[in-house]
C-alpha cells in the first residue's frame, strides 16, 4: 500500500492538466503550446542558452501558432486570428514565469510532453 500512495498522488497532480487538454478545442491546445514554447524561449534567453537553441524553440512557437490558425479555420472560425488573439493573450499570461515555479513542476512537464507529442503527431515539430 505504501507504493500506491505516491503513484496515486502523481495521478492526482497530473489529472487536471490532462482533463484541461481533453476539454478544450485542439486549436486552443495548439495556442497554449505556442505560449509554452514562447515562455520556454524566454527562460532559455534569461539563462543565456545558445542562440541557435533559442531560435529553434521560437520557431516551434511560431509553428504552433500557424497550425492553431489552420485548425481554428477547420473548426469553423473564419477569422482565425481574431478568434485566437485573445486566447493567446490569456495563455501567455497563464504561462508567464510559470516554468520557473517549482510548484508547477509536474503539470509543466505534463504540458511540455503533451505539446511535443501533439507537435510530432500533427507534423508541427520535427
């Protein structure tokens, strides 16, 4: 039973992020991934990472944003940019500084893994 407690605890921590991913339209998830990648690039800049790595992360953010617009149009939003701009602004606020917060470590990791999988599945990321 002692082994089950940590596993159950991790499941309870990760469940809210997974549920949020399942409730929102895929275009919204793509916008959230764009915001996450934007924040990751900002963290990399503040940590003085290699410029090529930063460009690669920023490119991923741009690819997610472009894919989100295509997906939003497929979801019936004729003016994808008008639909997604406020969504992106909200996601950028949500993720601003969040990757540096250890209280969000597990959920952040879950979202980053989700974005990588989504990006690879949809041909957004290499």
